[in-house]
C-alpha cells in the first residue's frame, strides 16, 4: 500500500503557477459580489483567504471550480481556462463533460462536509475515482484506505457518515477530495461547522498536507492556522482584495485600515 | 433498551436499572371493548346466511376470478412501471434549467392530474373513433414516418394501460420531484465538485437519497393503482372486479362475489405492504432514524406493549 504522492513544494527559484485568477467579477442580480479579483497560487503554496462574512470569499472559491458562472475575468488552472472556452471574441460555457474533467483536478472541501450519507466512508471515497476516473476498484480501495490512515480514520471505513463526529466527517471529506489526486485543494471554512474541541483534529490534517507540499487555497477564520501554515494571506472585503502578502505582514503588521479593523475584531 | 416510553418509570440502583411498564387499567378496558366488538363482527360474519360463505369459497379460485386477478396484477405492475418511469423523466424535466423541458413537464402534470382518470380511460378506449388512423411524423413539416390503424393498435388492454400509466406518471412526477427537492443542495455540489456529470450525480447521489421520501407515497400509489384498475371495466377489460360483476350479473350472487373480489384485493394489498417495508429498509441505509417495523414486528409489539410490570434488566453502566 502506498500513500498517494502529492506534488512537492515549490522548486527553488522556479515559479510554477497552478491557479491564476484575473479580474474576476461576479454578480447576483443587482448585487456585485466580486468586483475584479486577481490572485496567483503557485505549486505547493498554501494561500489563506480571510475577511468578514459576506465579503465574497465563498463565491470566489466556488467560481474557481465553476460552481458559479462568472460575469467577467477569467480563471486558469495550469494555464487552461476554467469553465469557458474562447469562441471568437466571446467566452462560451464548456460542455458538461469537459467541465467535469476540469473539476476532477480541483478538490473541494465544504463547510458542511457534504458526505454522501447513503454510502459508507469507503464508498464515499472511491465513488468518483472508480465512477469518474475509471480507476480499478481494488486499487481505488487501497488508495482510499491509505488516505483514511493518513487522516487517522482507517478503522471507520465501513461506517456511515452519520455515525461519525463532525471532525471525523470533515477528515473523510478531505480524504475523499484527495482521492481524486487534485492539482489544488479548495477549502471553504472547513472548521466553521465544528464544535471547538474538534477543530484541532481537522487543522492538524490540513497542516500535514501543507507540509507535504499540497497546493491549497483555504478560506478560514482560524488566524492561528493562517499565521503558522500559510505562505500567503489575502484579506477580502466588499468583493475586492484589500491587502495581501506574507502572513506576518498581513496579520501582524497590516497596512490598510480595513484590515486592521477586521483583525482587531477576530484576534 | 426498550423503545416503549409513554408508560415507563425507572427504578433501582445505577447498576441495575429496572424499567417497569405500568399498564393503565383504562387500556385494559379499551382493549376488552375492542375485542368484544371484533368478536361481534366475526360472529355476524359467520352466522349471517346472506353472506353465503359457501358461494364465496366456490368462486374464490374459479377460473374467471383468477384470470381477472391476473389481469388486475398485470395492469397494476405495467401501469406502475411505466408511470414511475414517466414520473422520473418528467420530474427531472421539471427541475431542468432548460425552459422548454420544464414547461412541457409542467403541462403534462397539469393536464393529466387535472382531468378525471375515468374520462381519460374512455378517451383512450374511443381513440379509434376520433382518429381512425395514427400517423407518426413531425406535424406540418415532415413526411409521415409510420402510420397504422387505431383500432388495431389501441386494443382495450392498450387503452387501459395508456390511460393508467399516463395518469400515474403525472402523480409520480410530483412525488419524485418532492423527493429530489428534499435532498440537500450541498449533495449535488459535492458530487459535481468531484467531477460527476449531472446525470451521474442524479443517479448515484441524489435519487438514492430521494428514494426515502419517494417510496412511502409510491406505496400508496401502487395500492391506489390496484384499485384504480377496476375503473378499466369501461374499456371492457375483465379485470378482477369486472370479472366478479360478470359472474353476479348471471347468478345474482352480488354480495358473495364482491366479498371474493374484496378478499383478493386485501390479500394483494397485504403482500404489497410487506414488499414496501423491505424497499424502505433498503433505502434507509445510513439513516439516523430506526428502521420501520415489519408487519410481524408490529403485531408482536401490540401484544408485548400492554404486558403489565414487565421488568427489564438494563446493561450495567460502569
Ligand atoms: N446564490 C446567491 N444568490 C444571491 N446572493 C448570494 C448568493 N450567494 C451569495 N450571495 C451573496 O453574496 C455575498 C457574498 O457571499 P459569500 O461569497 O458567501 O460571502 P462569504 O463567504 O465571504 O461570507 C453575500 O452578500 C451573499 O448574500
Ligand atoms: Mg462563506
């Protein structure tokens, strides 16, 4: 049994862009939620996105794997346009088949876990590797068990999600996303729905993944995690990126008044 | 331990918890009264000569009744099968973001739920009178691809099946749609985020969960269909009830033959209830709530529930 290898951290001096978001705009009816967001995530980087509720963090994350249609700008994964293709001067939405293929390269972890309750933990994890990626079921099972071992839940393989605690469910959800061997993992407030004593076990798993060099974008309110693990922190407010940089600069020595105000409330 | 909670009191030390079920004297009085009434009804059933049980027994397995029963079962199974298929198809269409699909599906349920089943059955039966030939092609535009004699295609059986299935599909459509809507939106998102296409997400993730909401009303529909089939006597289809009617029109043994038919309906309904239980059990996988009781467990529960001062020693809790 081998633990699936995860791409190594940034190669010194050589920048490899995994995810590039340029001028991203998104509106819900009259409400402009994202007003031109730019960001670059390099291979092996852990980017934490912080900001007040309603600032557009989830929308940004969901636009990255085209769970939301966007109204302007572009998202590129490994240089490939996500969700659209250029047709003359216009962007047209990709056919579902190609969209689905792009999404297999991005793992997503939700605030509310969203495990499939009618499948066991093991079935949850191998469902897409077998059904979508057409992996051999036996191999997929071995990989799944290795991943479960990694998140510390090997003995729960045959349980149903509702028999697990929130922290355990979220760890299974992380293993499920990892089983697709994604290029980048997107986390949307993965610990916000958890009882305080369960937050640590999920953050520990994420820390391990970061150390192994997994490329991660994490929307979070856990400032301790951001300070300790992130390579870059991005502060959003009102649909724009207000401030960005190294965690020590943004979190400990913020320059913008809005950042200062937000941090004074959460720290 | 026990799930009986309404008449329970807990006594004893922590290492031996005894659960005593105190029986209310009122329950005993009520039970006695009900048993008395039941006995009265049974006595009446057996002593009233007008019920003619020997006639009932004589016709119960007769060829015409059994053939009628088979017809009824055949129609129920086929009409439900196509009704469920139609219902699933139109429910998914209703929820589709593609406007033309959802409109067509909406119109279908509106029309077939909005007109009486009996009228629909008579309509299909008389289709040949309205349209002597049936042409298949694109209206106004294309050539006719296929054409046939309506009288030959729409046999009484076909008319009955068409009527029942189309009507059933409209009801099943709403049941399936309700089931799909009951599944949390996050499930669909998690599925597509894992690279599933909508059709796969529906098949593997959404529908299996929707089934828990879909199955109980569908059980109702099947039992309703079993009896709706008796309406197809208007298309001269000798199903169970019509077969009984044909007999008593000849022999004038109206009540005994209606009893024959009713007992058969009850038997089939009972079997269907058992099947429904096992289907529900299947889709309850991973659920939080306890599984529904089997019909047998229900009977057992009924007799254990009122046992006075039943004492259970609970597991030792360290
Ligand atoms: N599907 C939607 N329809 C309408 N408004 C939405 C929708 N999703 C999010 N919004 C609105 O967009 C804004 C940003 O939401 P969100 O991205 O969830 O913020 P955050 O994750 O930072 O709390 C909020 O004002 C929210 O009400
Ligand atoms: Mg959010």
